[in-house]
C-alpha cells in the first residue's frame, strides 16, 4: 500500500514532468518536422478519443489503452474489444483493433493492431513510362501489460513496426505509462513515453522513430460530464496540446447518449478551421457505437467510426 506521503511524492513528480515537457517543447521545434519515421504511430485511435481532441492519455478506460497509455489497462475488469475504421484523405484508410484480457492472478494484458493503407500509387520510370501500381502501408502490432497498486497504475508495451513503400523496413519499440487517480477517481493524471526504439532503414540511412511524451489530466465535474487536457512533446515537431469534453445523457435504463467536442494543435498549420473535433456516441447495454469528425483545415475532414464492447 502507498502511504499518503508516497502519493504526494508521485503527484509532485508528475507536476515536475509537466515542466520537463515544457522544456522539451522549447527544444523540439517546427524545424524538426519530418526528421522522424513511422509517423503513423502518432495517429490516434478510437472515435471517442478523436472527438475529444485526442486528450485521452489520462482516460483510456477501454481496450484502446494499448495505444494511448498501457497503464489504463489495469482498471479494466472485463474482456474489452475495440474496432475502428477511419476514412482519411484521398484513398487512404486507417484501421485499429484491440483486445484487453484481465488476468486471474493480477493485472491486465492487451494486444492491438494499427494499420494504415495508402491505396494504389502509380509507379513511373525515369522516362515517365508507367510501370504499374504499388501499395504502400504501415503496420504496428502492440502487446501490453498493466497492473495497479492502490490508486497507481503502471503499464508497458512492446510493439513490432513495419513500413512498406516499395521495400519494407522493420523496427521494435517500447511504451511505458503511469496513471494516478485522486479524489475517489474524479481526477486522473496520466503520463506515457511512447515509441522508444531504434530507427527504421529502407536500404540507406535511417531516421529515428516518432517518439513522444504525453502528460494529461481528466476531471469528472459531474458523474455525466468529463473534461480532459493533454500536453504532447514529440521528437520530430514542436510541442502541442489537446483539450476535450464529454457529456453523457441517460436516455433510459439501456441507452446512454454521448456528445463530445475538442481541439488539438496537431493540425494548426493546415489553415481554415483546423484542429476542431466533434462526435457522438451511443452506449447500448455496454456496447458503444462512436463517431468522430476532425478538421484538418484545407486538407479536409477525417471521419472515424468505432465499436467497443466489454463482456
């Protein structure tokens, strides 16, 4: 059991970490953009999280915790499955599936698969002659484990990463996260370091992975109203933040309807109404159907649909 003093020390450490992220933000700048590889690893998963501006590191209470913060798996007491399909730009589509399994002895295990398909791209030679289509894609398979001690949850992940243009590059990476709940779990703090590992090479010099550090907090104002705030310090870009809110309305004993909105700075240079997010969800007897719309300014809108189930 953690003493009151130990909990205060951990809280202090998280506050100090916020200062670390701020310093990293001063170091990691816009000029670093494009210097990392496997950037698909930064694309969030789940329509619920997307609608809340991707401010999900301190929430992640379903199987998507495999992606957002493996520490979130420790509070899952039932089998949990999550599916997502996203319509991206042009012919690009983006999929995610994950499963969380509570273990009999202690802790929770999870697995997730992240897949980004770019569609068919026409290949031409140096004379402009078409040589047929090739089909690039990105893939990550993640295995996670988490356990909790009192109000503190700890988790880690190992992921296999493959990226294909014409040739295929491979790598492995680690994630490590922590969550801390206070005030009868009304307030939740989360910290995760993601994509720690060697870079990827396509035959020549390689680039480092898209490592980042995320720190977030979520506060339940009322039982039906949740707000979240998150800071992000990526290796290959300047620091950013996300903010989101969710309100749940109990329609009857079987149905809960959710409304969500948020903002994320990751799209702040795309012009127009960039970074705004919104979505809705329906929970029917523990099965969630969620939809999210995210604006990337002049690049257009993205749409995500998710289904999650606990049983």
